[in-house]
C-alpha cells in the first residue's frame, strides 16, 4: 500500500462518483436475457422490463357510479318527472337500449344502456328503494345533467396509452392495474442473487459462546434481511476467517452463479485486511468514499463476478447498501424501489466533518421533525434499531441547528 | 333490509369506530398459542411476541474506534512522546495489559488492553504506517485525552436493558441488533392466513376473453399483493358467482384453517349483493363507514371465522386494507408495520364531502408537496398505480387550497 493516509483522505471519492462506479459494475444485469415472464402476484417487488400499453380502455365501457336509475337526462325537466321502470341492469350484463320516457334500475359498475346518459342515485328517487324484480311501476326522479354519476369509457386510461413504463417497481397498485387491463403475466428482470460473506477472526455466529475480544456477527443478518426485503436472493456463506486463502476458496466454492459477491469487513487500511489481501490479484479497487460512516469500500470483480466490499461495522454496512447498492439496482432494474427523499426539521443540532457526506440515523416524528438516534458511531446497532430514517448531511455542511431542514430517507 | 338510505347515511360509523370494530374482531389473533420461535432472517417482517432484554452489553468490551495505537493517555505530555511499540492487538484477540510507556498497534474493533485508555489514529503517528510484524521500534505520538477513540463497553446498550419491546416489527436493523446480542432465534406472532374471495358476476379472470359488460378482476391481484407485501399468507379462492349458495359453499370448502375471510364486492345496498345475502344467517354487520371511497363494509364472523367484507372497487379495497386491516394487525401483532403519518402541502385545491373522511391518492414530491392523482373515483386504477401516497381529508373538512397541509401515508 503506497498511498499516504492524509493524501488519500484528500483524494477520497465522492458519494456520487462511487455510486456511479457501483452502477457501472452492475450494468450487465440490465440485459434482455436476464428477464422473465411471471404471473402477476409472483412479480411483486420486481422491476418491469419493458413499457406496457393498455390493451383495453378502463373502464372498458361507460358504467354507473351509483346504485340508482339510468335515464335520458333530456326526459327530466327541472320539476322532475315520473318515469316507467324497465327491467334492471345488474353489473356484468349487456343491457337493452333505454327507451325514451323510461328509467332502468342500475347497479354500481353496470353498463349504461345505449340512450341513457345520466344516473339518478336511488336515495334521490321516490320511492327510494328498488321494486322487487318483476313488479311493474313508475318512479319520480329529479333532473340530472348529462354525465351525472356516469364513469365514461377510458376515463381512467384509454386503450393504447402507456399503462406502465419500463423500470416501474411493481407493487400492489401496479399489479392491480395490469389485472384490470386483463394482462395475466408480466415481463420483469430476474431477481439478483448475492453471495454474502462476513469476514473477521473477531466475529462469531449468534447462538455460540462469545470468547473474550470477540463479537457476534450482525452484518450477515442485517444485510441478508435488507437484501431479502429488497427482493434479492441471498446466499449466506457464513463467516470467513482472516486468511486470504480461506476467503478465496470460499468465494470460488460458493460464488458459482452469483450475480454479485458482497463481503463485509477487511477493506480498510489496517494491518489485517483479509478482503484486500484476498483480492490482491483481482481487478478490485479499494478506496475511501467521502462518507461517514461507510468510508472504506471495495469495488471490482472476483474471477469475473461483480464484487463489492463493504466495511465491517453494521451501521456502515446498512448505509453502504442504502447509498450504493439499492440505488444502483433501482436505477438499472426498477427494483428495489428507490428511497423517496423527504424533508424534515432537525429536533436538535448536529455537527459533521467538512469533507464528508454524513449519514446519521434518526426517528422521523409525525409532525415532520427528526430526532437523531445515537451518535456518529458506526457500531451503534441499538440506536439503528430504534431509527426509522437515514438523515443526510452533505459534504461541505459542518453544523446544523435545531429546526434546520435535512433530507431524510425512510427505512 | 329495513334501513332507510338517508337515515343510514346519517348514522354512518366513523372511521375510528370501524377501525376499533375490526381490531376487536381480530383480537383473538394476539394469543400465546399463535406465536412461534424462528431463526432471525425467517422472522423478517414479523412482530415480536415479547420484550427482549440484552443478554450482553454492546459493545461487549471497550474497543478501538480507529486503526492506531492504544496508549495510556497519562504517558503523553502536551508536546507528545516517543513510545516503545509492543505486539499489535488484532480485532478478536484478548490482549495483554499495556505496560506504562508503551504503545500497542490496535485495529478498529479490537479490545483496548487493560491499562490503556485512549487510541491515537495511525495517521497522527510518526511514522504513520504500522511496522511489519515482529519488528521492534518506537513511535512518536501526540497527546490524546482519556477516552479518545475508545468505544466503551455498553455504550450502545447495557446488558439487562430492553433491546426491543413486544410488538416491534422486525426489519433488518432490529434483526441485526438481535444478532449483535448473540440471539439466534426470536419469538414472533405467526403469519396470518387470509382466504381472499372476489365476488361478482361482472368480473372475469385476467387473461380470459372480456364479454360485453364485464370487467377484469383487479381486486384479487391488488389485495393478494398488498397482503403478501404485508407478510400475510394469502389463499386465493378465485371469483365467486353472485349466487349466495355458491359463495357459502366456497367459503366452507376453502376457509378451513383460515384466520380471516376477506371478500370484495356485494356489500352495498344494491339489489344484487351476494355477500350480504350469503351472510344472512351469520353474525355479520353490514354498515356504512363515513369514508370516501370504501364506505360500504361488512364485519363479523362466518361459521366462527373472522370475516371482513370490503367493497367491490379496487381503490376502495386498497383504502379499506390500509385504513382498517393493516392498522388492526399492526396494533395487535406488531406487523405489518404501521404507516407513518407525514405532513405534505397540497399542490392544488380539493373539495371533500362534509361528513366523510376522504382518502385521495397522490404523488409526494421530494420537496414535500403532494399532487393529487385522478379524481375521487374509486375505479381509477391507473391513477392509483401512479401514486405513492394516500392523502387524508378528515370528516368536517370540505375545502382545502393549494399550499394547505394534509396528512399523507406513503404506500
């Protein structure tokens, strides 16, 4: 390692530049042979691989917005009218045209008969209840302007219009729209498979005894859960020792077919950095991003498989995932969904290093204020577990006061 | 049906009262025999069944926040000192006590040796790189106050403190905390199984031909996806006809073992309301909630199984899920997570009926303004699919102007 810590810190890569590098690394995942067609509900949380045009209009036909009487608006003067009741129009039927001077009982969603152009709700009719089927009779109705309580064909979307654009993350509403359009399957990007390896002689599996000087591995659980929640397939390779040979063997055994190898730990400038050592003959760059926490990062390929090396602290891992991996996948594949940047007011002051983008953890209150949880430390898992947002303090900002606005991302 | 539409509308149940009724209906789901112990990552998205106390402190021992030298702060006067370098402390080791007048190379996360009380970062040392292991030497260090770059034992959480409270929804950070505490399994509420039935002679499955007057079923897909996303098990019973006998038979055949039966459609005051008819001899109440959309609702039990009847329009279904079912489960079982109420400024004006809680759909912009999508209509699936928030206009509010604040829930 020839770089000097001071000069290296001065040359730290910006968050935006590293985000671009991660997006570039993962760019090959956005290819036509990495798409598949799935039944709608299996596509939940996936990104749409191409634009979808509406094959039909919604609604497909003019229909009633209310239970009531379909009428010709011109039949009813200002004073109202008594009209003869014709057979009812249930939802799902294809009704006869409406004769002048008549009123057809019609249910919500049922097709407006040809000739009718308005619906009078049942509660404005006299009598205000429907006759038993088969009974003849008349009904007194107030006037209704043409179009009243009629949902016109195509008023939600017209056939041929774009229903959804490529890269849309498919949630319940988007899948519901495809169903409403009669589309049973949808072409989406395949789920990304990640091999996740925690490194460090100091970490042991939860549930085992904790020898002095050791800590339990939380990075594995934290990142597996975050990536599963984001719709990725996660393959856990357990904890590697601090031997570069062991780590290389593990990656070669378990990395088969993975789209991405992700390690935690072993990427900074200390004397025992297993990931750096294991990647010595691979095209992997280790660098410092001007971000706190999560500065030390690795990016490249291992035996040709895209590789990211996150730092060893759990908060740094989550911040790295949210700052680099999630946005890259979201932009390339439409999924997972990007975090929506929101504005909130700080409940208290904060300080931040001048040349770093600081990511704090906080609790966003309903009123729109955000309370920081824990300090700057990247080891504060309890504080993270009590937070619901990440709080961004851009590089260049060194102090903020209570009441100042910050950008927050809901977790 | 003896109730008069006008008087019934006047007696519409408030949103809060109906939410309480749904919570009461589902109360039996919160019982000790409906909990299970799961490995951490399988518990993702579940609600914690009991408080969890920290079995150990975090950090478990005082450790270094930096790569650098562990020192006795009293050894270094203001002018700095040259100290003899002793063997390094890698992370995971249990070091010897630090002799006075010496400095121990220490890696981030490694245990602070007994006697040491501060860490000087490597970049402030001269030389500013670690010696090769085994080489003897000295290092010049500036002074450091006691505690500098030392993470003290228990500074995140102390053994015995509450780590997580019952009812916490377990996301990546909460599971990561449990892992950090060495806890490999966690007791959570079992996932709720819902039998979902769409009703209506007018609805047909996506992918089939669309006869005149019919529409494609979107409620089934929309609600299945929403409930899956919320961590529920969903059993789809397809589309029931408008025959009450068919519906009852379907529920009896497929409802075995379900925790909840959920139907869509057939609950309003029209002439052909299959759900109302099928429930005629069951303790099910059909009522109108003072809410738009989603007013007509059914609540009760069918053969003893909790039952909810949502209205037939897709937007009404999603609104019903978000207003009643999600909050009830969230409050009872800790999962799915409750929606966080946020404040946003309207991009344009709106009107709302005086006596109803109106739920509009909108797009929340990063700047904190919300643009309404589509109109009030509950059939506007395309508009819903373009929205990212629900916008709340409480009962009693009839007009709001651009710039007025509203409560929004992110979808």
